C-alpha cells in the first residue's frame, strides 16, 4: 500500500503544515474535524491544498522530513504548481 505526504492550510499563503499518512482521506478528515489536539487544530488548518503519493511509508516519511526543513517559499511553490488557487482538494478525494 502507498503513502502520502500532504500540506494543510487555512487560506492562500496562510499557515501551512506538512504531514505524512497511509490514508489521505482519513487523515485529511481528521484535520478538518479537529479530532486530535495539536498544530492543525490550534491554527484551524482544515484545507488539504497539496499531496503526493509514494510507493512506501518509508519513502513518504523521508520526503516529509526533507520538506519540513525547506524554506517556506519552496513549499508554497509546490502548492502553486499543483493547486494555484489553493482550493481544498479533500472533496475531490471522497
């Protein structure tokens, strides 16, 4: 089974969060609903604005780790390339 690296946000060029999961639909829903306390709930990061599938969870974790150390402008450039209007992609997945 594959895995995903994803970016959540609350508005275009707003606060962003980079995460990893093996179930993008479930995890995005958890962020939207504020199921777990933490960064995304505190800052109301409910929009899935970017994601990337990987063959394994190990690959996805490595990519997430790398991206978390990137400058913000590199992360926003990824979102701009895939989703220039920063629309919530969650409805497209369910």
